[in-house]
C-alpha cells in the first residue's frame, strides 16, 4: 500500500509542497494511503468544474484548485493533493 504514493517531490505543475495546507486538514485524518487518495480524487472531482479554456500554460495545481475550474488539470490537481 505504501507504494501508492511514491513520488511526492514538488514539480512545476504539481507543487505538492504548496498543497499541504489545503490537503492535510481535509484528508490527513483518513486511515491509509488508498483511502486518502480515493477521498482526494472524489473531492477534486466535486470541487472543480470543467470549463474549456479556463486555464493558462502557467497555471499549476494550486491555481487550478483555488479557481475551482479546470480544462485538463484535474489529474495533476489530484496528484498534488496526494503527494502533499
């Protein structure tokens, strides 16, 4: 189960270091990596609206999450939450 969340270092589009403050309060109490990941994916799916053209090439997962709308960044937003 520990190998589910292996790659946790921040990157340009998945800034896991900046997501911790958004992620831990809502999901840190859940038991196990799989349960946390499933809850995060469900939450991101409910939180983001799919809006064509809503993002820009410089948006990262934090920008997308705070805006509440995404074009194609839903997976990187979920991945950033999981890595945080």
